[in-house]
């Protein structure tokens, strides 16, 4: 996502497609799948070896490439690729690196919202190096906790999801109305804690 936050180690996922097919050969000078970080000549990476074609097609595929030890602060990536007819395309991505000394939760939302039966919560975090406990708590507008879901993030993943069945802690369906939810992540090793909040509507 453009303008998003990442940790100091971040996985680039680039989904590519072209009706003529993509150039994978490095024989033609300047026709590589080339990634540039911050327009710095010393931080250019040829990604041909990291490209994986989609099954049963030569017209699409994806690149998976880890960027390691990124400095905190704003950065820009530029990816240039070529098709088999010598046409090129570029894409740019701005992002901000957040140091691992703080635990950050961002882009928290739930879908569907309003909630009729069940809903899934998704969020981004910057602690992909370890699986961490996650707690989702749901409150009514008076501040009373009505439900709680516990889970874990997945190691190596910066996004996490939790699913709620729309019931309170006793298994009863919640009444229609507005509710507040809070997601909390914590690291037992470092003691770091991150929190984020959102709103949802229950509408049967």
C-alpha cells in the first residue's frame, strides 16, 4: 500500500501481467526486472531470479523479494519491467520504515461492517519476526466489555486476521447498535505493546 508503514525487514510482493509476456532474459542490456531504492545507484537489484510465473501462463506472475535492514524513515521503490515486444513499464511505491523498538498496529478494519452474522478483523503490524499473542475486545457504548477473541500472529507475516461470530462471551447474539473494538498485540520477550481501535455496527 502506498504510504504504508513497514518494519526494517520488508517483503516486496509485485504482481505482474502483460498480454505479450514478460522479458526474463538478462541478455538485453537494461531490460532486466530492475528494482531501485531511493533512486540510489548503489541500491539497485535485478529481480529476474525472483520472478515466478503463474500456473499455465506466460502472461502473468509475481516477484517476492525481501528488503533487509532498511533504515527508519521515508523511502521510495521503483520497479521497471519489460515485455517481449520491448515495451517497458514502471511502478513507484512510497513507504515509511518504523523501527522495531516500537510495536505498531495500522490499517485496522473489519469486514463486513455492519455485522449481520460474523465479521473478520484485519490489521497490519511491524513485528513479523515472531508470532505474537493478539487480543480483540469488543465494548458497548457504555464501555462494558461484551466479547473477547484471542489468537496469534503468524511469523513472517505483517498482516493478521481474527474472526468473530457476532456473539457475546456467553454465546448470545448482540443487540443491534454501535460497538467499539480494540486490538492489542504484545511481545512477552520485549514487553512491547501495541493497540488500535475501531467501530462496528451490529445489524441483524
